[in-house]
C-alpha cells in the first residue's frame, strides 16, 4: 500500500474508520474482528476510532476495545499500526451525541482511552468537535497539556474551520498539529478550504464519511452519476473512484472509509492503485 504521513509517521494512504462496527447497525464481534484483520492484510496500518463510538450507556470505548482486541489477535506484526482516537464527544445512550470540550473532561477521557486501547501513549489523539460552551482555546490548552505530559505521540483536531486550525497551531505549537479530520465526500465538499489550508501547511487531512456516511455509502453511484460512469469505464466500484479522487487532491489527504464487512475495506484499500486522468479528475470535481 502506498504510504502518506501524519506528523512524520508513515501510514497507509487509506485508513480504516471504525465507527460502523460500534454504533447503530453494528455487526457481531466476530465479523468486526474479521473486518479489521482484512484491513491489516490489505496493508492498512492506520485505524480511526473514538471513545464515543458505542451504542449503549456504560460501553464508552467499545470501538477502542474492539480495535485493541483485533490487533492483539492478529497473526502478523502490528508494531507499525497507528491507532487514532478522539475525545470530547459523548453518547448518553439514547442515540444522541453530546459535547464536553472542557480540559477536565479531556483529562479523564484520555486516561479511559489509554486503558481501552491498552497502550502507554495514544498514537494520535484528536479533539473530536468544538464545544460551544467552552472557548476553543481552552479545549486546545487541555489537549496541549496532555501532549506535553506524553499521553499521546501526535495531536489532531476534528470538525475545525481554517481559523480553528490556525488557533490550534498557535496553541499546540506550529509543528505539533499533526492532523485535521473533517467531513468531505462527493456530497459534502464545503471543507475543501480546510483541505487546501492543510495541504499548504503540510498537515494531514483525514476526510470523514468519505463515501457519504454509513447509510448512504452503498448508494454513492446512484446519487453521483459521474462517479458511477468513471467507475464503469475503469471496471471498479464508485467508492474506489471516490477515494482515488480524494487522494489526488493533495499528498496530505488520507481518507478513512468506514467498514463493517471485510469486502468493503478490501475494495477501498485498492484506491491508491487507481490513477485517475486529469480529465477524469476535472469531471469529478465539477460533478
Ligand atoms: N470526526 C468526526 O466527527 C467523524 C464523524 C463521522 C465519522 N468519522 C470517522 O470517519 C469514518 C468514516 O465515516 P463513516 O463510517 O461515517 O462513513 P463512510 O466511510 O462514508 O461510509 C461507511 C460505509 O461505507 C461502506 N463501504 C466502505 N467501503 C466501501 C466500498 N469500497 N464499497 C461499498 N461500500 C463501502 C461500509 O459498508 P459496510 O458497513 O457494509 O462494510 C460502511 O458502512 C468513521 O468510521 C469514523 O471513524 C468521524
């Protein structure tokens, strides 16, 4: 698998998003473990998770524990696998997503994630989403303290504007913002400004829900005709075309398609091999 970089750490150009294996509609554990092992077999060494990827109250860290278990039971070497988790979002168990961006919560969340992942330092820790009740600089100050304390090797942010990216760089230190994780897909392109900003600064940009999200990913080709047409011409899936289109945008882009079946992630992992022509890319940009 072709490699890209997050804060100087080499990772596969496609990551695995863990969310579908722990929220509504999740499969049984055996299928999830097979999905994660299939990703590793395909050369993926970057996995995205969050403490809030769970269903019921009382199972915070479900997805983190699942990934830790899959890594522990994998037959091959997992030393170079970068696991990225997040804190700052909560799920009380009624289906809703709430926020707590206070430094006190982040301190407690990071300890819980260290335990759930079974590590001494988290590979990449991302502040999940700005909390309107807490000044952003305060949340970032909390993240910086945890970075300085060695709780994480790399720090990132998610759901951030260009201004928030700049603020994060000034608070964490210019070289210490490793990644920005924002929504970006054929249906959701308004984060292209942040993508370009990250490309200029050399910060990894991790598109979330790159295929349109768990519910709509299967309909990508019927919702976006140009992606289906390029896929048909190339004999690949429209999901693979989408990921290849994103990868071509800038060397900092590392999409994290979710999966709950081995087949999905095996197909997505082929995207770095698909070289789209300038004409195809221009067409998809305009679609
Ligand atoms: N930072 C944030 O606020 C935030 C928000 C949302 C998501 N995320 C992260 O981003 C990741 C990806 O987003 P997402 O999971 O919401 O949506 P997504 O990646 O757009 O779609 C996920 C769905 O795509 C299907 N899929 C994947 N590859 C496919 C392929 N090659 N062909 C056909 N179908 C394919 C999977 O189906 P199967 O389930 O059948 O395998 C999966 O359920 C999440 O897992 C999570 O790690 C972050």
